[in-house]
């Protein structure tokens, strides 16, 4: 496959310079990216080696422990959690006791080198033509993404061998000289991970029949030698394991991201489940291999390899998390005709492969099947569903461009020119939803980490800050919280109204405003979303730097928590949801800040007076609600207002004036790339 890009790679494209040398900025960018990759690699190694023995490289116990493969005299599968093929055990078992002493350090740095090699090969295999910028920057970007991915992090942490089959396949496809050597490497990979035998029909159907025969023969020879040497182990693996019973952990464990594991999690089991798995697996394999052959003939061999690898993952009886690197390689596929759609697939792949599933989807029962199988779904989509563009498509290299507003006019004397162009067209909805979800999950984690991971860790400091705020309000004579709280608590209807307003409108109104803007005013949506994001980031800094106990969590002041109920101040972690969120994230108040953002956006964009009035009422009611329920001080609302003001101000500095209403929904209509020509008379 190494010469399958129809004409080959021009000599010296990768890592070399043309006449005149590389532009200094490009050279600096490449150096910076390599430094980032080096820092990520050093961090991963430091995390592993700084962890006490017994807590790191635990999967090496499969080989080195008292009952590991190196020490058992009977069956391989009598050792500690060995789940590899008999061929893998036969090849790796001869490791000596001398190598055992330094295997922890050696294994970690050896794995690191394998990851770097994997990134370099993937960067060299990008489909032609490749621009100079892509050629120079793709290698450090690929290595960095691999270092951040969950499979590589697990491999380094646990001491696993899962990178070896992937690397062998890439070496066979893109580095090996001659079809026989290529097939030999792929055959060894298949002997270690049997579902990689799917690469044999890919080789055959793309004209590399000698490589296909060599791969099949190598797989058969390795498996046959292992069967002759260890018939009992081979029977156990090929009959017991491949029939779906699994080795190691339970096959329905969440870590098993194969189609078989998903069917078991859905409640199917026994012969019906196995029959359905075989039928669906065969259908996926046929469809995916046809797509892979098409992409190979189109001059995208790396995408063809990634699609085949994703197929092997889907149809495997067990596909543990450290075996999922094939999904990350599928990031090279291009999907989407519009420029705003081009980033949806790569962003989705990177998020799926670097973030826990709970960050991608909320913890809701209805979404559990999606959340539990998110990596499997990404692999299935890459193998069968995502409409990757052909290189012959006019949109492959030149997607439909986004529309931009005219350059921002001159502004105040001391305000620099805007750094970002003002986009008018509507962003991709899926990407926006993913980013909003991931941003909120990160916001929740940072908010909790601001007190050291628990509320008890920051209680004393937060209560001290609460006393400071209370004293300042008394000096300013605005300490109305106690009076307002007790007054409303004594009136049932008012208490119920403000409790409901506090708990229900905080998310509902901003999401509704964003939804309306996205559909009706795309350019204004981008402006408003940017201001909201900056406001939230500023609030996070406030939570981190100044943890503050709200009035309801100040034990000596006698406030009534009308929303959460009576607090047990004798407990270190008191109050509802203290284990889930930072109860001391009070300054600035995002309850008020987000409501004020809604009010400003509605006041600026709404046309009717009644709509502007409703926009003004919402922050006023929110300000009353946060005070009377005992959840915020008055000065918290002032802090929220300052954060909102800075959010809009920084948006103005970065983007310039609001782009206006130039972008209507019809602006997203796709223009004709081939307009009809006039006929000659």
C-alpha cells in the first residue's frame, strides 16, 4: 500500500524543505508542536513511574507475577488474566528473568517509542496531495493526539501490548518493501489479534495478492505452531473464547467495546445473541470492506486501513479499551461539504478517544445505551456510515467557505483591531452540542476541583470569605439577605415560586435563547455564545481564587435553605449534592450572570417591546430568587454582572462589533459549484 497514492509521495515532502527553506513561522510552529508532544510524553511517563509498585503496570503481572506467563508450567490461561492468543504466549513467553528486573522501565519507554513510531508512520501515510504546512506539522500533531488518547494512556498505565498489532499493520502497509514482507508483518499482527485477518481480503481486493497470501500463510503457520506446541490452550482459546465466552473480564463489561459486548449489555444472551452477533458482524464486515477498497482505490490508503481496523474492532468478541486505536486513525477521513461541517468528524473522534463517555453525554437513563457504547458507535460509524469524501470530489480540498462579515470599522483609540473574523453562516449543530456538553462537563469538574475535590476541603476558607462578604455588606448597608430569606420562607406561595424559579430557569432560559439564535440569527448566535463562554471562564477563575460559602451554608447566621432543606452542619460534607458539585462556587453568581446575559441579548436583538421587557424581568426575578432562597449574597450578583460585562467586552475586543443580522437561514443554502453556461445563439 505504500505506493498506493497514485503517483507516490514526492521526494522530500515530509520533513524536508523546498528551495528557499521553510518559513520561519512554520519552523517555529513545528518546534512548538514537537515540544508539546514531548511534554505530553514526559507527563505520561512521569505519571506511570511515579506511581507506587502494585498500582502501575498491573497488566505486566500477567507476565511477571508469581502466577504470570513466565512462571506457569501448565496452561497459559492458568496465569493471571492472560487473554492473548496461544501464539502471543508462545512468542513472548521466552522473556528471561534478567529482562524481568528492568521490564517496568523498559516496557514504559519501549511503549513510548512505539507510540512515536505509530504517529510518524500515520503522518507519512496521509493521502496526496499534501501541502507543506500539513507535511511539516502532521507528525507532532499525530504523536500528541496519540499521547492524549485513552488507549495509549491505558497502555502506558497498565503495561499492555495492544500497540504492537496496530504498528505491525501500519509497518506492513506503509513501510515494508515488497509484498511478502508486508504480508508477513500483517500475518504476525493477525496471529496476535485474530480479527486483523480482515486485512487479508483488503489486500486481495486491492491487487496485492502476494501480500494477502503471505499474510494468510503467516497467520496459519503461527497459529499451527502454537496449536502443535500447546493443543489444550489453543482449543480453549479458539473454541471457548472465540465462541463468545470471553477470557479475562466479563464479556458484557463496559470496557468491551465490541458488538458482542453491546448486545450482551442490551440484555441478549445465549444462542440467539451469538446468532445475531454473527449476522450483524458479517454484514458490517462486508459493507466496511467494500468501503475500504473504494477508499484505497481513491488514493486514501490510511483511511482504508482505519476503516478495516474499525471493522475488526466491531466484529471481535472482545475489544478492550486499549485496543481501540483504530478509531483515532479514522480522523484522517474528510466528511462534509461546508467548511463549518468539515471539523465535525475529527472533533467527534478526538473527543471520543480522549474524554470519558460521561463527559460526552449526560448521566440520563435514556442515554445510557449511547453512553455505554460511544466508542463502538464511533467505530461502527467510521466503518459503515460516515460519508467520507472522494479525492475526486470538488469539496475534498475546497469545502464551501463560510461567509464573513465585512472588516470591523475603526474603533476606540486604545482598542486593538479584532483578532477573529466575524462568521455569518450557521455552525454545525452536532459540533455545537458536543462542545457545549464537553465545556459544561469540564466546567463542573473545575468547579468541584476548586475546593480540592470535596466541600470539606475548602469549608473553613469558604466560611471565612462568607464572613468577609457579610461584613462588607453590613458596612454598605445592603445586607438584606436574612430579612428577605425569612420573609419569603414564611409565605408558602412565594417560597414555592422562587424555589421553582431558582432550580428550573437557570439552564432552561439560556438554552432557549441559544436555540432561537442558532435557528433565526446565526451570526448573532456566534456573538452571544462567545460572550457566554468568556463569562463562564471568568466565573470559574472566581470560584477557584475566592471560594465563598453562600448564606445558607453559614452556620452562625440562621438562614433557611428553602431549596435543599435543613442542613446538618455536624457532617463534614453537608447539604444536598455536595459530593457532585462545589457548594462554595458563589462568587460570582452564574445564576445571575447567565440570566443577565439573557437579558442583554434579548434587549439588544428583540424587536418587540414586550420581548425586551420579558428579557429585563428575567434577571430581576433571578436576583430576587438567589437572595431569598439563601443561595447567594447580594454582592455575588454584582460579581456576576461584572463577569457578564467583561464577557461582552472581551468579545468586542476579539471579534469587533456584532456582525448584525446579515445571516438568515437561507444563507446556508449550498451554491451551485457548476452553474449553467449561456448557450450561444
